[in-house]
């Protein structure tokens, strides 16, 4: 029995030491630094479909948290051409405006991708449907690794479409919250 207690003590000590090392390592990375605020760079987007005036730039509050955002209420595509620095990440938060939460709808399909050297890579595809799934009544923060594209000029692509099911555009009030390229 004594050896069993001793093993648990060593296990716990090792786990605590491991956790401490992780905390120190994360803190040594420091806070991410802003490289490109994509809300501020919205006018430089090389493509804004269906048309530029379909998008709204404003602070949007979802579940009590307010972010500088790009909103659109129909299927859309935004493309920015950006140079990718070393250690870059795409930091974006997805959501559906609160005024759509209790209205009939099938949600929004959010897609984020990168085109580099003529090749498209989808980084994420996510349906957010707060009308059909109350757990979706929140922001969805994403941190997507851009380091494979470091040193390249790429297209950052945001797409929205009607969600699953009948795929109607009713109440598809998509929000891209605080999209930015950051470095660590």
C-alpha cells in the first residue's frame, strides 16, 4: 500500500510539473500581435460578393460579448490578398446575429480557406444554427494556423451559405467577428 501512495505522489508531482512547464511556455509566447485587421482592410478586399453594400461593418454583440465585425445576410464571399508573416494565425470568431436566433431558419455554413500558388485549402467548415440548436447561441472563436503559408502572398477566403436541411437563406445573419491575421 505504501508503494501505491508513493506512486500517486510521484504521478501528481509530475503532472503538476508538466502543467507548470506548459504555463511558462504559453506565457513565453506572449500575447499575439496584430498583423492585419481584416475589418479595417475590408475596403481592400479583392472580392466582396454578392456586392460590397451587402456587408455591414459594425460592433456586434452575441451572448453578451461585443466584437468589431463584418455582417452579411445572404450567401457571400470575401477575399483578401495578404502576405503571410512567419508564425501567423488567422484569428476569427463566427456567429449568427441574435435577432435571428428565434426565427425559422437552417443556420449558416461558414467556410474559411486559403488559396496559395493556385491551390485552395479549406481550413474550416462549420454550420452555426442558433434557431435549431440553442447551443449555437454564442460566438465560435477560431485560431487557424497560417504558418504553412509563411512568406507567401495568399488569398484569405471567407464564404457563407445557407446551412443544412432545406438550405434556405431565411434569417441567415452571418457575422465574422474581429477577423485578423496575428503573429505569436
